């Protein structure tokens, strides 16, 4: 599946592969919010070890986009819109589980990126990724609600991909909400991805993006997907990548980028050190 959408703000391209899994449990939705001239990219990664992970991810992205757009059209603020849309997605997952007992136990991650002329804001739950590629390097932006950041000794018998937060119809244990706009400037690439992309390293991602034969967001997204395929990881997970490339005319300034990003990375490191409470296994 490939999707390419354009606006004066920039271009969004999305591609997905099923990998070695029996089902495609990733879902992605891209919405142009006309009234505020902003992109909304929402990606969810269903929990494959549980019933109906594919259904959970679709419910999550569809309900989030619908609720968020409705809130914004009603002049709600970004924080209220993010939180309300997240709660709506979680509530709809709970409602389906109540009506259809065979789906009980389903859940999903979710990351939503809001990109306007002011910059990037987001909300996320789980371990799906929000990254930025700039000047030949990749930086992770959102929190990783899994045990990957812990040492094997600290994890004990728990797997690295155990989630500490997810949308599963119950309490949401952790939410990463970032409302201070992060500038995304000309030459930057914003990457929203499911954790299947972790089959390749950050250095490999940067290498692919810096050496893409055509400097165009669609070609670079496809090159990244191809690189995941070529890694030939046993039991390769579903992988979905949505990439945003700002246009030269509408891209915001990047003057505060290094200061903001540096502070975020420090906070992320502190948060990772405090990770605990296994919530769900995404496998």
C-alpha cells in the first residue's frame, strides 16, 4: 500500500509491508485539516499476540482522526483535541470488546503527528516511532513505552518488546503529549513508523535517506521500506512508514531545533530510566 498526498505545507507519503506475519496489523491515516492548514498523520500498530490486533489498529486510527477533526472544527485547543481523540479511540476499542467477546484482549499502539506552519506537535502511546532525519542523522522524538531501553539485567525475564502502555480499552498507563511546536525545516524529514522499522538501525536509516538516488519523499520512503525487507530479519514484523517533507515556501524556521531537541533527548533518557510495569506484549 502506498499513499502520496500534497499541500502547500509539504508532501506526505506512506508505504507498508506485511513482512513475515500472517496479518497486516498496522494502520495509518493521513488527513489534511483545511481550516488550520495542517497535516494529521495517525499510525497504530495492533498487538499481534492478542485477538483482533488488526481491528484494534483500524478502530484506533479511524476514531482518532474523526474525533480530532471534529474537536478542531469546534475550536477546541490542541491539548483538548489530542486527549479527547485518544480517549475516544480507547473507548471504542472497549465497546467492541464488550459487544464481541472474541476480540477481548485486543489492543494497539498509537502515534499522532500534527504538522502546521508552526511546527510539529504529537501524542503517542506505546512503542510506535516518531523520528526526524536532519543533516545526515536520525533522532527519536517520542517516548518508547516498552522495555527496550532497559538492560537485560533490569528486564529480567521480560522481553524487550513488552509494552508499558497501550490502547486496550482500559486505563492508559502512559501518554507522551508534546505541545511545544518543534520546527521542521527544509531538508528535514519527519518519519512516523511502526516498530517493524527497528529491523534496521538508526545509522542504516540515515544511510538510506542520505543515499537515496532521488531526493523525493516517495522514493526515500520506498527505499527505507526496501531496506527493511532486505534486512531479512526472521519473523519480520509488519512495517509501516509515513514520511513528511516540508515545502520550501511554507517550512517553519529551525533556529530553535537543536535547543528543543537536546532538551527532549535528556528528558527521554530520564524517562527511560524509570520505565516499569509491563502492560502488554507486542510481538
